[in-house]
């Protein structure tokens, strides 16, 4: 497009949601064959030999000019009370912690035993029904107990001040009874104490028949000899009965854990009571902050509707789309991720972050899966480029060219034909292509003075060829202008001579690690599989990493519930601990040979997170984890291999 010197370029008035699908393929799927499982692209030529491709329109009308919004901070509005459940085996210290929680937070303490006795003594309708069962030596049915709990929770003090449900539910049927009436806690605390400690606590427990006070022969002896002389052992505190109660508790606890897995937090109860309460207090504070962010309006409506959308954890966010293993992805799912990536990237560029990367591995964007679709990647790149062009930025979309010489010349298979696709795909009717959007290669010579932003499509190393040097030359030439990598794969690979390129390797890894994640989304699967989905790890700049668990619902549907948040990308152990409800580990990781041995012992971990750590820090000299992607480099199983590794 030739322009005279007098021509003044104006940003194209279009949007990522305003595209006209003028290109055609064999099916309506994005750049794919008609077969749902195929990953190959379908390209067709018209009689005039012009290449035609099809991408579905991802939205409706043109975006209106951006409006400036107000900043809202309602710090004390709409406070939602805490809803807490606590569980623990006999002598786990549950009663002590309940007392401390009530004193600190003013929650209504609801114990089903106390509740039954109160209802019976008051002569209520529910109490009369419960009395009939109790007088006949029968267990009170779950429906009656649940009705009592509901009645107590419906009172004004519990509604306004929150509640602490102690020791209930005790069985799966009781948990389901609460679920049916939508009684659900914000957090489910489980005090975890070793059996031998619990037995010692129970067997050594004594009761003063005069005052009813409980003592322990070792940890809490009586104050005087007179009190000691009249202490008695409770009938259910014999070793045999204690062991029987522990077996019953474990069976029931395991049965109900699936109901509250998304809000369960296990706490080590074999510590001083103050230390345990400090951890509980920390968890409850986190719950309060999350509730405040959602219900109190502690989210800011930023000035740009698109570029400064609040964090999903701080807004009325729709959550992670479901059925992500259904291929092909629906238009709504693709649109969701395109906009999610766009918003995070815009926030990062507005904060003048110059080196950014987007890592997203939904099935259609995961080259390790046979449903990988280059068309979905091209759509994502187009969304970003058109949006920045809409803001008046000149965008250069870059794809690496053929690397190497002679027999080693070539490029990664996933990028084959990408340059042609970008050049012929539909870029809208507003003249963006050739003016505000240009196509280029990766390298310093591609950086021109008029370029404002560089979007690099899946830059990656190949065996015998390293893209790092070209990439570094380009970022050096770009200076402080943003360079955004979309799904980079920058791990070190064998050199052209067939051996690892050891010279300069540390510098290459250091350079690759200099790119900051502005968006990260990775599906988590059970070890050795890609089905079913276990959960997801997500980060949207500038917010924290959010760990989600996929939960099956009775209706056959599914949902994602947040388990934990992290300031940095979590490790494998941290993710496993979060899924198992274990407390965060504060101790430092072992180093040296012991660190290697510890990592090796954990190589057969419960959940495999393929390439969870960034590519550039994933190899054996940095970390040893079990990973199906580079197992041949990372997993050492014998002492001889470890010794050889340490010597190197």
C-alpha cells in the first residue's frame, strides 16, 4: 500500500470482536480439517489462485470508544460472615481450638451434641422427635439433626456473626443432607494428629467428678493432691475403645472428605495450641480477604474497559470454562481465552514491562496433543495485534524462519507454513495490514524505528538450531519496546554436532528466564495421562498464581474451585500439598547431594505436571522432576547416575 508523504495514518477503527470471515475452508472449524481429532490445517485456493482461509467470527458489534470509569472502594460494605466447619479425631484438641476461634472471631459455636440436648430440654417439635429416638437407644436420623442445625443457623446471631460447626457432619449421608439445603462452609478445617499421640492423650485423660474439669496425667496434671485423689477415668478412654473410635472416625472422615475437598485444609494438630491457632487464624484471614474482595466491592473499575479489567479473583468472574477436553473448542471458549490473554497483556504493557511471555496450554494450543490447531494460535495472535493496532500502536508479528544450513536447515514442524497463514488471513476491512500491522521474522534486522510492539509466534529451539541468539539480537534492538512471546519453547536442545551445547548455556538459560509471564494457564492431569483434567493453574498479570481443582457435580456437570494462591509459580510439592489439603511448608528445600536424592525420591509423584516449570529452568542441572516431555534428560533412578550427574 503506497502512501504519499502527506498521508496521515489513523488507527484502524476495528476490534478483535469485529471480523468478517471472508475466507473459506472445508469445515467451520478454525483452520482444521473436517475431522474433529485432526490437527492438520485445511487450505484451499480459488480459481484466481488466491489463498483462502477461514476463521470464525469471535464476537458481535464494533467496540465503542473506551470510557473512563470510576474507582470504587467500599471497604466496609456487604461484609459476609465466616462459615467454618472443624473436624478432628477424639483428643485432637478440637474443643480447645473451637474455644479460641469463638473468642477471636465471635462466631456462633454449634455442637450437635449440645444442640440435641438444648432442643430436647426446650421441648420443641424437633426436640420431641429426637427424644423418641434417644429414649429408645436409637441414633437420631440425619434429617432431624440437619433440621436442628438449620434451625440454629437461621437465627439472627448466626446470620450476622457467622458460625462454627463443630464435629458435624460425621458421615457422608449427613454431609449430603447439608448439601441438599445448601449449607456449605467457607473453610473446612481438619486437625491431623498421629494415632499414637491421640491414644496417649485419651488414655492419660482424667476427669474431676466434682468440677467436670478434664486433666491429663502428663500434659495437664491436677493442681493439688486432693484433686488428684478424686480423678476418674472416663469409660470410653480405655485403649481398646479409643482405637475403635479412631477407626470409626477415619472411615467417616474419608467418606465426607470428597464433599468438602475444595475447601478442606488439614492442619498438624501435634503442636502447641498457640501455634495451631496461629495457622488457623492465618487461614481464616485469607478466607475473609477473599470474601471481602468478592462481596465488599474491593475491586477497582480501571480507566480502560478492556486494558485494565480486574483480576478474576477480585471480580464477578465467570470462572474457568468447563469441558476443556471436548474437541474442538467452542467459539465461546476460544473467545474467553483470547480476551483473558488480551487483558493481562494490556495491563503488563501499560506498566511498561518490556519482556513478556504468554504460556497457555488448552488442548488446541498444546503441541503435545494430537488436537493441536495452528488456527487457534493464529486467532489468538490476531486478537492481540488488532487490539494494539486499535490503540494506535504499530505491531510487528514475527515468525522465526528457516534455521541452520545444509542438511540441518529447517524449522519446527508446528510453525511450518505459519508465515503464509499470517500473510493471507483476514485482518479486517480497515487497512490494518501493511500499515499498523506488519509481518516479519525474528532477528535484529527486523526491528524498525516505527515499530511499537513485537509479537513473536511460538519461538522455539530445534535440535541443531538455537533461536536464542536471534531472539536476543531482536530484544536488544527493540530496547524498551515490548516484546511479547506467545507460547515460547526455549529449553536447551542438543547442538548440531549431536552433543549438548555447553558453551554459553547458562547465559542462554538466564536470557530465556528474563521474560516475565503476563499470562499463564496450564491444565493439570493425573500422572501419565491427559484425561481426566485434575485442575488448572492460572495467572493473569499483575495478580497471583491461582490453583484450581476440577470438581464433578451430581448433575453430571463440572466446576473449577480455587484451592490456593501463590505469589510465584508454585512447585510440584506445593501443588500436591494444596490438592491434599496439607499446610504450606515453610522450611527451605535441601541442597547439594541430599537435595538431588530428595527430588529423585519424589520423582514418582502423585500428579505429573508436564513442563510445569518454565522450559528454561526445567533441566536436570536446575531441577529433577518426573516429566513425560523430557524424561530422558530429567529422571535419574540409580545412585550411579546421580553420582555422574553431580560430578558433571
